[in-house]
């Protein structure tokens, strides 16, 4: 098992390195190959020649691509200086870039926005995982019944309705019509845990609606397939209680595809639930990504891209390990 985990970790590190190379090529090499000076893109809109020259020196764009990538990679682990004569800026590790528009390291902006995205992602993940799996199991056990039909209709609605529609509709009801939460806004957990959860409930409900539908359908399909296996019929023939048959013999193998998709979904959510954050006005990773694109702040765009890639790769590694724990057949012999 330790060998299996080590192999997955090494594979994840290699993939993350390849992502960093690809990001460097996209943000530094490709623009110059197309005849565009990357310094112009990093300097913002309508920069003057002096600003472009300063950004070129400060980013080291006048050096070779190998030196530029090495400086970038080294900065991730030990930090780096952005120097253009008298103007000297320090970017501490992990340095994912330096935003000249905001005059601060990209990592500090990510750290400020991460609690919002983490709160939104974890809360919604717990909700759609518990509700989706439980309703999927019950629908499979009561296949063709009234509950199964209602769950299928709700799942279809959840998949069909976009986040910005359900989010605005819920805000209209809870804030302006019913006045349950007059001003939905993010509250730091350390400041007031109860108020933190209370303000996040509408966003959790909206974000989890789409995912709950997917998990309900996937769990239902997996459970129906598992309940038809020979070992499940054997367990029932032995006289075991239906709760034991479902919980111990049928549910565990049915969870393997759920674990796979859950890890991927959680990794993507940590990259920024852009539509949900924008709908509710939360300043998470999705919000700063939108701002970076609108203002052409490429260091922030690149930093958030690498950070999101890290979480997606980490989620894949954890999924592989969890999958091996649940189903020993995937372990190397």
C-alpha cells in the first residue's frame, strides 16, 4: 500500500511540474512568439514605454526562457526578488507571481480569498454528498416508487437550472421577500461561526443543487447494478437484515465511482466556484479570477490557475488512495 501511495504522489508531482511548464509557456513564450511583448500584457492597459521597460527588467523578460523559468520555479520554493533598479519588490515563498496592478504578491491575494472559497466548497460538498448519496440509495432500493420518481424529477430540474438563475431567485426570496437574511454576505468563521454558517446557507443550497442531482443519479445507477450481483443475493439468502445487506454488502462497492467524481468535483470547486461567488457577491478565488481577467492582471490569472491545478491534482491522488482502500482489487499485487 505504501508503494502504491508513493507512486501516486510521484505521479502527481510530475503532472504538477508539467502544468507549471505549460502555464509558463502560455503566459511567457506564446505571446512573444505571436509578436506580442509579454511585458505589455503584464503592465496593464495602455502602458507607456517607461512602464513596459520597467516591467521587462523587473520580470526578467530580457533573459533567456530557461533563466526565466528557473527563476519562476525557484521562487515557488524560496521566494524571489523583482528588481528594476531602485524599485525592488520581494515575493516570499510560495511565490506564484507578483501583481503590479495591486502591488502585492499573488499568493497573498490567494490566501485572502481562500477562506471564502474553502467555506463555500466544503459546506456545499458535505451537503450534496450526504443528500445525493442517501437519496440515490433510497431511490435504488425503492426503484419505480413515488420517491424514486420525485427524486428523478428534482434531479432533472437541478441539472437544468443554471446557478445564476437559482441563486438570484433564492436571494429574491430569502432577502427581499421573506427577509430571512436581509443582507447575505461572507462573515469570517473566527469572528462569528453561527453568522458564518447562516450567511452561507443560501450559497450552499444553490451550489449543491446541481451536484446533488448528479450524485443522486450516479448513486442510484451504481446501487441498482450492485444489488443485482450474486454476492448480494447470497447475503439475502443467508437471512441477513436488509439494512445489513445494503449498508455492508451493496453500498461499499457502489461508492467507488462516487469517490472518484467527488474528489474531482471538490478539486474543481477549490479552484473557485466562479458563478456562485459572483451571484452572492463573495470575494473568493472565483471573484479575483474574474477581476484579473477584466483588468488583464496576468500574474493573478496565472497564479490562480496553478493553485487550482494543484488542488485538482491533489484531489486525484487522494481519490486513487481512497479508491484503493475501498476496493483492494486496484492495488498492485
